[in-house]
């Protein structure tokens, strides 16, 4: 059995935070999902999130997480922080990606660079957004094999 980076108790909050972060990156900052996720990887926050650093997993909101990614990679915020988010395909992509990363222990970088890019995950929204999370895990595993 794989050891996870943080307790399952924190998983719903972590999933919501990553989901909100992705929605804000696209719909608040106007970046593509790929552009924003690339900044997430570049910022170093992706590694900290995957390790279970409580600051990034549950210590700040998803909106603040998006802001932290922008601040670390751009230096200044590009838009005002109104604290809002929407349950968009990007939100769903962040939600399922947080679950998949937690369950598998794979780094966000390896997931992205081994064939399951954020753009591909967003494109899976319509066939999978109402499916059980384990269905996404199964499909993701197939893609990465």
C-alpha cells in the first residue's frame, strides 16, 4: 500500500483548493489551463502541495493559492482578489487531479509530462464529470501506462 502525503481527512479541502485555484487561474487571470498549470509547476507550490505541506493543502484558500502561484512566477497580481470561483471544467480538472495525485503519490510534474496534461483533463469533463472519482483514476492510469 502506498503512503499518502497527508491524511484523508484533508482530502476534500485539498481537492476544493486545487479546483478553485485552477478555476481562478483560467477565469480570473485569463490564462489557459495549460499556461496556469505550467506556472503552478514552475512556482514550486506543486511540489509543496504534493508533499502535503499544510500551508498549501488546507492553510489558504484556492483563490489565495492561485494568487500565490501568480506572485511567485510573475511577481505581481494581475487582477483583484474578490474571492469568487465557479464550478467550471477547469474547477473539475483541479478537483480530480488533486484526488489522483493524492491517491497515486505521483508528482504533478510527472502526471503532466507523461501524457495526462491539464488540457487533456479539462477535455475529459464532459464524458467524466458526473462519474465516480475511481472512473477518472482508471482512465488516468490507462493514459499514463
